[in-house]
C-alpha cells in the first residue's frame, strides 16, 4: 500500500526563535523544572500540555523572566531569544517583556478606558510622540485582535465593561500594541465560553503570521487545534516535543500516549 | 493496555471491538457455508447463507454509528483515534467479504446445482482453505493487537493470488477440452475470483491492524502474482 493520498506532510520546524538549554527551576527546595531543552520555532504556535503541576506554566514564565518576580524562585541554564541570553545581567526585564508579551488565564484589563488599556504600553515604552501615532497604534492593535468593530464607538468606555471574551481579546490587543516578537499565553481561554474561545483561537491562527506564540493549555483539543508543535511536560520534565499531528496520532513516549488518550492514573 | 480514567469510554471501545469479532466470525461462517453449498450442491444451505449476510450489514451500520458517537463525545486521540479509524475500515472489509461469500451462494442457485465434477473443485477447495486461514489469522492479529502477525498475513496474500492464477489456467483448459464444461467453469471462475477478492480484503484488514497497533503504514510494494489480467488482475 502506498502512502495515503490524504496524508499531510509533517509541518517543518521553522527557524528557532527561542532556544532553552539545561533549564532548571527551583522554588525553594522544590525542583520544579528538570533539565529542559527545547527549541521554539519562530512564527508558529507551540503548545505546552501536561497535567496540573507538571511545570508547563513555570517554564512558560521563564521565557520572559516572569519568575524573577517570585523571591524563592531560581532559574538555571540558558534561554536564548534570537541567540541572545535573556538572563544576561545586561538585559532589562522590562524591555524583555515588551519583546515577549504575555496573556493570562483570567482577562485582566486595567481599570481604565479601552483606549488607555492599549495606549498604556506604547506610552511607558516611549514608542510614540504624537497623539495621532498613538491613535493609529490603538486602532491597529484592536484590529489585529479582531476587536475593533465591536469597540470602535466606545473607546472611552471602561475595559472592564466588556464581556469576558472581549476582555481577553483586549488583553491580546494590549500585548500586541508594544510590537512584541513573542506572545506567551497561559491558558488564555479557560475562562471563556466556546464561541469566545473560537474567536481567540481564530485570532491566534492569524497572529502566527507575525508573532511567535507559545500557549499553555489544559485542553488537549485546543492544543491540537491551534498549534503546529506540541510539547508534553510531566513532573517537571519535558517528555516529548514534536509536530502536533504526530503527538496526537502517534506519540513516541508511553506517558504522552496515556495522557492524550485519557489514561493517566 | 491501561484503562481510561473514564470507564464508560473503555466500555464503548470494547463494544466496538466485540462487534468486529462478531462480524469476523459471521464472515468466516458465511464463506464456509456458501463454499460447502457449492461443493455439496446444497441449495438449501445456499439460501441460508444468503440470509445470513443481512446481519453483517446491520453490524457494519451499528459499528459506524458507535464510532461516530465516540468521535463526537470523546474526541479520541492517539491509539484510540487509530483504533476508531481502523475498526471502521475493518468493518467495511468484513461486510464486503460477506457480500462476496453471498455471491458464491447465489451462483449455486443460479447454476441450480453445485460443482458436478470433483476434479474441477479440488483447486478451488485448496484456494478456499488458504483464504480462510488468512482471514482467521488476520482476525486473530486484530484481537491480539499483533502488528507482526498482520504483516505476515499481508505477505502471504501472494500465495492466494498464485493459486488463483493457476486455477484460472486450469479452468480454461477444461473449457477448451469440452465445451459442455463452459457454463460450470465460468461460474467456478467467478467463484474463484470472489475468493481471491476475499483474500484481498484480508490483506486490507491486515494493513489496518498494522496501522492501528503501530501508527505506521506498511508501504513496501508486494509482488503481484496474479497474471490473469493485463496489470495485476482483471477487475482492479
């Protein structure tokens, strides 16, 4: 039997955007991430899956040094963004986080107007000089986040007045506004209904043309839907990473197989 | 295999597997009965065989419905997904095996008798035995989730093809020797073709079992021994 005509050729790994080597994370005495090595391709969606407490969110937060804000947290090893070590002492974490934006599980708009939610980042990073430029960034960010048509007539209204799904897209627009290269998403849809989830997933698919996206999700179906590559974490170890298609149809490791098929004891 | 956290999911997959086993058993019986009807000129058995086929059709629909349900409600992944895809196709093959066996039984009725000359039947009997063994082996490979056994079944299909080719020539010779044999031999030729097709379905099942177990496809081309048609068999 020759190859089935419907067989989709495995997605080629794009150029490496982030490269992590021998990464260890400790919370006090707890060894939370154990010797993780991973390459994350640029302009593609990489999904991190695994059971609660497996370290996927912890590892995600290493990628823009969000763990620096936790006192007892210690990160070892190398994480390079475009070949530059992000843990180098000369790197300003605030600048890094402008390059590597983040969207969280619960939508967290600032208690400000929709306009100011988006304008905040460009303002503090000094990206604009004129009001017209700022207007332009606000409009284009909201357009890219697929929210413009829903909010263009109420930009002065409070961001918190939007629905949950709209708030999450507002947070994505806010992340986009500072022109990041990477967007980290930590369970961005777990508080959203299926329609709002679909809109965010559609948005993720559009954003990957211009951004490198890493998404942590508890929903395997979501990982299967949105990502090109999937990494499975278990007990602080990166068990397996591969093309999403392979991970969900024919994973190599027994632990991955048990997890994706719902056999975890 | 470890069990799913959700017990009902296991039960649903087991129910499908059970129905595949039932289809396999039925298909085997149907072949035995229709060939016996052919050899012993038993018209009544031929009629019974034809009636048995309905249950196979019913089981195929039942399996398809169950698989659609599992896909909709459980979103199977990994080996479960492969199993669902494979069982759907295996059920299809078994239903076709039933149709082909039924066709042999129908011929017994059309001929208004079975094989009158024992000499003519010997070659066919041998071919049936081999095909039956193939089907049994592949059903065992399915039940045991054994990829290697499945691969061997697929390799042995060329033996069935070889017998078919020699049987074809033998029957042609009889027809040339005595034109009164033509009707009998023409029917037998179709019967032989049906049996050969059953062998092909056993091969399809073997390929699906292999995929179901390993996630890989058997890709290497097997040698074709069937030389009765221009390119590897007449009606492909």
